[in-house]
């Protein structure tokens, strides 16, 4: 480069942040307003503008409502990362909460509630108390929601300051929107509390029903949901409540309609008059039908709810089956739900219509939908005895069209019809046998083999038909092999001639000597011993009369149905699962303490710097088992309870936010996850017991530690040092543990950094730790590093990238290991567990009777693991093969994956 080229590196521009800073401090209002808009725009697209915090807060002192809203929006976003600076805004909040303009008063209290910073919480109480009693209803309704937010931050404060009583008073407010918001806030608090806080009584019932007619649609939803939990005293009261709620069925908002239906269904359980119940069923039908004319997504939600409703009250929609007929342009998920409901509503009166529809669906182009339609015909036959013959006729017509997957599905359902109506429709077996050569799906093959074995005495060439399957016996899936074994034994018992005798020898030999499937082998040995010792006993066992089946495959358990009906119009009714199975709530119990949350706390007794322990040292024998909290030898002299429960913690991590909180040892706080393993027992540490493990929280690695002082003296000045290790783990800052009085304990989360303290040699899981304090010698102990804490979001890959990466790595980089003692019963369960630990699903395929899963994961340093898991669902044994640029990491990876597979 020449000397003149330096001009390209010099610029008069200051950069975006300095320019914004200058504009924010401008003397012109319009320029300041535009600058705040630019800041919000930058914040919205993900740029870090937290350095402008002070300058933006200075713009709060304004009469311009639009500018004030923008500044408040900025504050909500950045107050958590700048808690000390957020205090600067408190005076303006308090001042705005007394502004003559009700919009500004409400805005101030709403924003203070949204800023989840403990230091601001105490300043919020007085303005909130004023706003709860404000003359303007808009301010009161905003303040009522703010109480719920405050309860989530500090439950004890809400109870101490009497906010719950103020909220209950607002239920009697003369403004319906205030009532609705008060009910919403109390319901939210109740869901997060472990003790009764809000119950609808006969006293509040009439107030809620009065407010119901006048508040907005979402206010009506909150009130109806609260009313649905009310248990009427008698049938008369239930009728009275239903009468006042029934007009909500005509509402344009589908959420209001479903909430009203939920409320009416709950009260109908108490109504004894059949006329009243019949009239209510008639009234509920039109609004539910109307929901099916909405967008497909709303239709799907409505159909999932209707599916539950017709299981309890089929009469509501018994005459409306036509609205569930599928349209040509319905999405597949809507069609599938409509099919389910049509089966539930099918009766002797409408079965002809329904069968015509199902027959039409069986000629559609969508294979999954066609299969479901054919199965639906079979289920109707099993459900309705009088219609079974018509259903069989339709199935035979479908078999004649010779479409492979239709024929196979028809054979599967005809097998069930034979079980339901034995010795009735066997005349059609000859027609079924004509399709034998087209069968290629395991379930269809197994069904056909069952039919041949069950009715071998009626099929002249049964031995020839079974023999055609025996040729490929070793390659067949387990389901087909088991049916072939049983069918051959049935044939032999019914026709003990030379042909079946030879077949039984071949099958038993294949099923015992040539197979590695324990289920097949055990069944074959049982049959072999029965046949060789007592053929008559074998007949009694194998040819025993079978119980008649019924179609309960899609009926929910009554107790589960009750719970789901109580949750209509929520995700629970869409998933058809109870809320507890997919939502984890942390119940809040108020605690008498100041809240301390790592890393802001700075109590006396915190050490100033890390210890300088030697690089290596002999580690004493350690125990990895979890032991209960030790009993105190003396009463605790310092008692600071833990803070209220923080939001739900991650699987590995922060034990309910108890960072740096001292708790008496005889009052242990239940941890959110498994107890920490004890690494330094009290017997080794002169009364000091240390439990710890590595954890990951919000993408950061921490060392979660519990210190318990079972000695006779106070302990302070704790310091920590880590020996060189395979991942270079080292503390990101000093260990922060307050003075421990005898009989107390303290928890802390120590942030960790990687690649600072690398040990030479092949990777291993050893983590050597040294801890000292002012009163005792240095204690050495060992921990085990689990690769689970290092798996990151970066491990997610597209299928094409996975395939390319797999092909690019040489075969020498492939390592595999078998886990013979692990049984995977649910693929969905194992995939959820792997995904929660950042092991990402790529694809799945079937190989013979085995499921093969492909997954990916990545650890820091860009080391990727391409994973192939092979298993048979329900059978022991899992094989894991990986390809990775660092095959030396394989042993650590297999330890981690085994932990996940074992659950």
C-alpha cells in the first residue's frame, strides 16, 4: 500500500451509538423523540443498545405520551441487565403514578410491574396501592394485573402489603372490566400458589354473573373459566347459573363460546331434570356447529374439543353428523378429526349415510386419510352389530378395486370383525385369500396369517397358504414371525397330517435355533414342550375360545375425560392430555426473607480472589452417592431463608434460584432437580461437607455447589481452584460463599469458562478440585465431567448437511458401542429426552424390525457428533454408532448418551 492509502482508514463518522447518544441529549424535543424511536428500532432487530440506558432514561421527563411509552418499552427490555441504573427511573415512575392523566398513571404502574428487578419492587408497592383504589377504572384494571406480576416476583410482599385483599375487593367493583381483570389476576395467583387463595362463593357468584354481560370478550373468558370451578349447592342453583350463562353461546368469539360450553357442561352434572338437560343439549349444538365454519386452525381446535364433548354427551350433536362430513379442501388434520367424531356419532339411524361417506373417502388420493377411512368402516362394524353386514359389504367392494394399501387395511379391520362376531362372516375368507400375494405390510400380513390359522379347518389349502409365508420366515418382522408360529401350531392341532407336521418342525427350528428374538424363542419353546408332552393340553391353550372384543381404542379413561372437560378451551383439550403432563409449574410459597439472587448479592464474608492451590495433588477417596442433609449439632445462629421460587429451572441447573442463600440444615429446601452428589463427606472434611456438580443454565456452564457446616466453628473465606482438565474448565470469578455458622448450609452457582486450564493427553472425565477456608486446611476432591453440560444449540443440523458431513468423514472416524441392558419402550419419550439435552433428531428409518434414528450434537470447539441409534422398541439392547472429527472423545460421549437412554 502507498502512503496515501491511509485516508481509507480515517473517518469523520462517530458510529451509530455515539450519534444516537448525541441525539438523545439534544435540546430539541422532536430530535430526542426521533432518537428514541431509532433506539427502539435497533433494539427490535436485535442490536445491543444497553449502553444508552442513562441517556434514554433522561428522556422520561416529558409530557409527550408517545415518547414516554417508548422510553418505558426500552426500560422493560434492559432493566434486568442494568438493575442499578433502573433505580434512576423510580422517581419518575412514582411521579407518573400520581399524574392527572389516567393513561399515564396506568402506564407507570404497568411498566413497574413488567420490570422484574427486585430493587424496584419495593418502590412499586405504594403507587400500586394508590392505583388499586384509583377513581378511574382504567387505572384500577391495570393495577389488578400488576398484582399478579408482583406475586410472581415476590409472593411474600404481596401478602404482607394486603394486595390480595384489595384484589378480592375489586370483584365487587362497579366496572365490569375491573372485575374481569381482578378475576384474571386472582386465578393466575391461585395457579401459582400451593394454598387456596381465590374461590368463587355464592356471595361473589352473583357479582361475577352481573359483570359477565357487560365486560369485553376476553374478560368474559376469564369470568367463565372462574365460574366453571364453582360447584353449585343444588340443581336449582345450577339451572339458575346456566340460564344466565346460556346467552354467551351466541357470542362471535369462539373462546367465549367454548368457555360457556365448559361452564354449562360442569353445571349439567348437577341438574336432575331430563327436560332441562335435553333443552341445554339442543342449545349447545348450533354454536358448536358454527365453529366449524371458521378457519381450519379454529376448526381443528373446535373438533378436538367436540371430540371430548361427544364422549360425555353424544346427544348434543347426534343429529348434526352431516356437518362433520369432509370437504374436498379441508386440510388433512381437520379431515382426520372429523373421521374420529363421525365414528363416535355413528348409529343405526345414520350408518348408511356414514358408510357412503367413508366409501367415498377410501378412493381419495391421500394414503393416510384412505387408511383411516377404511379403519373407520371396521370400527363402525365393531360398534354397531346391526350394521356389521353392511360394513363388510363395503369392505369387500373396496377389496375388489385392488388398490394395495386399501386391501391391506381392509384385511386388518376384517380380522377385528371376525374377533367381534365369531362364526358369522367367515364366508368371505375365500375373497381375502385371493389378495394374499399383494400383502407387504407387517400388520396386514400378521392379520391374514391369524385368519388362516384361526379358520384352518375351513380353508382347504391352509397349509399351502402358510407355507408361502414360511419361505421368508427369517426376514419377516417379529410381529409376522409370532403370528406365523402360532398359526402353524393351530394348523397342526386342527389337521395333524404329514404336511403340517413337517411345517411345524421347520417353524419351531427357525423360531428357536435361528432367531435372536427372545419373545419368539420363548413362545416357540412353550409350544414345543406343550406339543411334545400333552397335545390335548396344547389344544386347550392354543385353541381356547377367545373373548369378544369391543372398540374402546379411542375412548378416554373416565377420570381423564373429567379432567379434560374441566379444561375445555385450553391446550389440554387440544392435546387430550392433562395439563400436568406438559406444563411444569413451580408452586410459590411465601418465605420470610430478603431475596438474594446470584450474581448481584454481595454479603460480608465473600472472598476477594481465587485461591492459588497447586496444579496437582492427591485426591482423597470420594463418594458419588447422594446423602440426606446432615443434622445440626447446634441451633443455627444465622437464619436467612431462601428467596421465593424463581421461574421454572432447567433440567440440570439452578436449584430453585437458591444461589448464595443460607438455610438452616434442619430445614432443607427441596431442590428442583436431583440432589447434588456429595464429593467431600463431613467425616473427611472435619465437619465441612461439599456437594457439587456441573450444570448448564441459559447457555452458560456453572459449578453448582452446596456447603454444609457440621463443625463447631463458623467457617469463612472460602476459595476454590481447579486442576488442569480435558476441557480447560476454570472459574470465571471468585467463589462467593458467605460466612457459615455451625449447623447452616449455603448454595452457590460458580460461573465457569472453558479452554483456560487445558490438560495434555487424551480426553477424560476427571475434574480435580481444591477448596480452602480461613479455619481449615486445603481440601482436595474429585468430580466427574459429563459431556451433557457441553451440548449446545449449534448441534442442530439439516438432513442434507448431516448426510454430507457423514459422507465426508472417513470410516476410521466411526466408533460404535452396544448397550445390552437398555430397553427403549417409547421412541417419542427418548427423542424428547435427547432434545431436552440438545441432542437433535435428524431422521428415522426402519430396518427389518429395528428402528434406526439419526441425530446430531455439538460441544464447544466445534466438535460435532453424528449419531446413529439402532433399537427394537420394547426389546433390550441399543446400538450407538457415531462419526466425529474427534474419535478420541467417543468414550465420554458414550457415557453421556447412556445416561440419557437410561433416563
